[in-house]
């Protein structure tokens, strides 16, 4: 082999990101195969969407709502369409099996960072789920009569911001959900771990009740937590109830939380692995 | 290639007694017992050796393998493999070793085997050309060609083990840990696995550490055995030498008698 040929082969060594991109892509492609689960999810999400919109629009008719009825509809449909990007309870069954059987430790025989590896696979799985569910929900909900209709944001800039916020929401949700997997690794009770974390995140992110409906004092506290950017920020940007300029502070706060939660989760995972030696033979 | 000195590892195991009363009291006063898995283990392995690492269930074999493959941190002692301490430089260390754990899979369960291999290429960051060459050699040597399109979950144990062996060597390591690679395999697959390991050792100088309960694996492959019992090394030398006084009884019975005499059965 000539020198130039071997140089080009050396240059072809995959980048340090290749392992994580590979894991991400594999989960994404596999996730797209779960169509029946997605179809069932879409049906459930329409049902929930109608109930939530009915309830909160009733508040609006009584003059008790901080959001107008059309904002409520867009908020709820966006939430339902991208639910698997932003809820903690959307779990990776295979990863949970690895954790409860103790096989998780064997993942360490690969030359990759375990936290980054899990992060990549969870993000891939969530994107696959969202890709299957979001379009049918948004397309159909876009055809509903007012005030039930899913509407586009007021302008293109706001739409772009809402998409950025959705990406931040997905990144934050994965980093928060990883704490449930880490807790499961310590307690070996994945169900308990998710039961602890998922409802907390749902309430604090505005999934059960949009945050503007909550008492001011409580709302001001919740707006400081990482959960806010997991749903409230993208859904209210999209529905137009939050202006672009008002979104800067929550954006910065969400990003700051991400920069805290990722290293924290990484440290927690390696501590949990050390605490849980896998005995055997 | 491998230098292991005075390796110690104890596990804390939660003790549970039978009955409702005991279950309730363990909520308040959990009882722990300490299991000494490795009680000062030392050995060294030279490049190109095939070492059979044997001993009864619970002797500490898998624990040693886990320490050497960087997934378990010992309590004390040292282990240096190719100049690195596995648990201190884990990523650099594992990039240069292969490992097959017979009772677990390193293939992705619901993904076609070929995709698992492709993913391993990304994970080990192997150049495409080198990967292709190594891949084709390994697949051919193990007759795994027709298995590539199936997901791991639909393979039989023997088929899966062939794919596991391909997977463990795709990145071209010169050291391979095999933890019970022939467990549950039929005669044909067992022979295929043995022949393959012998060939990789002969032709590429692959160093192999093999744990197994199948004495025929040891007989066929290992020129040297290390016997571990209750966390200590009891013998290190030739297999024939180990069984010499009992040879006429057949290897299986001879080994069982030896375990009995050593009080480690």
C-alpha cells in the first residue's frame, strides 16, 4: 500500500462522536418500527387532548383563565403531539432490563462513556416515538373547528424559537429521566424510580395544568426549576402566550440547568455503578 | 501481557431469611454478609498463551475476568494489562481487548446482526477498509454469513455464540477474555468455537483467557491452567500435570475428585 493510500485510510477513522451517533441512529431506526404502540398512543393522546382542552376552556368561558381558548388548544395539541419527547415516564424497556439484570455493568467493556451512550440511545428512542406520533396529531388537530384547532405560531421567528425550545425540552427531559434510570440502578426498582420522578416532572413542567393557571407564588418557584423548559416554554412559545422577548430568561435558565444536570447525572451514574458491583462466580 | 498481583475483592451481600417476621425485621435491620470473592490472586500471562482459568462455581473466576476487563474495581492489589490498569484507564484498555461473556450478549437484541457489527465499528472507531477485511475473515471462519440478516433474539445459542465471537474480534484486539463461551452449545457449535479459537491463537498470536466448566475445552485449547478455589490460586501449570495421578479416571471425574480433595467442591 502506498503512503498516500494509508494516510487516507488513517484519516477515515471515525470521529470521537461516531459511537454516540451510531447508538442514536440505531435507536431511532429501531424506534420507528414500533408503529402499533405509536398508533395506540395517538388515539390516547387525542382523547386526553379533548378532555384537557374542554376543562381549561371551561375556565376561560368563566373568565378565570390566564390563557385564551385558542392558546389553550394549541398548547394542548403541541403537548400531546410531542408527549414522548417531554414526559419522563416514556421508558426504554431494553435499558431497564440491562439495569435490573445487572448487565448494565457489561456495557463498560465498550470504549465509550456510559452516560453519553445512554443519553444518545434515549434521545434516539424519544425522537423516533415523537416522529411517529406528532404528524398525525398535528395534521388532524389543524383541521378541527375553532376553538379546538391547532394553530401555527404568530410568525416565523416565533415558530423557530418554539422549535429550539422543543429541542432544549427534549435534551432536558433525557437528562432528567436519566436520574430515574440511575436511581433504578441503585434501588433495582425501576418502577419505584419512575413513580417518584415522573409525576413530579409532569406537574412542574405544566403537563397536568399549564403553569399560568397555578397560584403566583407557586408558579414563580416552578419557573426557576429545570422542568419549566421541558414543556411550558415550547408550548407557550408556540401557542403565542409567551412572547419572544419574554422567552429569553427561561431559555437561558433551561440551558443553564442542562449544563448542570448532565455533569451531575454523569457523576451520579459512575457513583451508582461503583456502589453496585455485580457479584458472580 | 497480564500482571496480576495480590488481587482482593469482597462483596457485601444482603442476607435474607425466610418468613414474614424476618422480612419485616430486615426492613429495619438489614443484615449483610461479606463474601470474599478474591483473596489475594496473583498470576501473569505472556503474549500468545491460551490460559484455561478453571474452578468450581463461585470460585472467583468471573470476578477476576471482570476486573481484568475493566468493569469491576478490586478492593486492593494490582492488575496491569499491556501497561494499563484496566479500571483506571478503562476506555483505552477496553479498546484493545475483546470479551465474550457466554451468558450475556454484546449484540443488540432487536437489531439485525449486521447492524450490530456496524454499530460496533462506530463504537470502536474502526476504519471502514480495515473493518471490512476483518469482518469478512471472521464471518467466513465462523460460518456466520447467513446469520447476518437476523436479529440476535431469533438466533439459536450456537448461532449467537458464533456472532458473539465475530463481534468480540472486529476491532482487532490481541487479547480475548472468554467467560464460559461454550455453555449450552451442541457438539457441532462447541467444536466450531474451539477450532476458531485455536486458529486465531495459532495464526494471529491471539492471547486468550478462557473460563469454562467444560474440561474438554481446556484439554483441546489450553496448554496451561490456573485453578482457583475460594478466591485463591491453587494450581498454575500444565493441565496434564494437574490431573496426572488420576488420569486413568477420565478428565471429568479426575477434576471432580481434585475439587473434592482440595475442599473447594
